[in-house]
C-alpha cells in the first residue's frame, strides 16, 4: 500500500475534526482495496506506473468505494495530492477546478485515465 491503514485513519480523523462529519469506517475491505489498487501489477508490470496514475487510481477508488461514513471525497483528494507531493510533483488548479474534479469522479463522469489526464495537464 502507498499509505498504511493507520496513516489513512489518522488523516481521515484529522479531516473530520477540522471540517466536520461522521467518524468511522463503513467498509474496511473497500478501504484496503482502494489503498492497494495503485500498486497492482499484471504479468510483472505495474498497472499504474507513474505517480500521476497512482494518484488517479487512489482518488477514484476512495471516492467510488466510499469506505468511510463521511469525508470520502476530501480524503481521496488529499491522498491523491500526497502521492504526487511524495514523488516531487504537484499541480496548479483553482479551487473550483479541484472541486469539479472530485465531483466528476463521484458522479462517475471521470475515471482513472481521465483523472490522470487532468493531473498531467496541470503539472507545474
């Protein structure tokens, strides 16, 4: 996993304390699946080899799997950003663009490949 379960739970709890919402995991299996997705391989090859692809897969999985009772979109965004920052990358986008990104993912209008493209178009 890119992040271990303890780290993610701590990040989620900090966000709930800061922004409000309900604490607690709705489905730990879905959370673990989301956290392991960016590291999946097939025939010895990474399915998400770049940091942008890993970040996109993680955002999509957290938002779609909805493993927590509350705060999944916020958490997905923060984890996506942390993956990029840990690899020495970042992007520039307005608050509205970031909001729309997460909402499009939540609605199913933007998948992992689309998220990857969105990130790459805004890399600084």
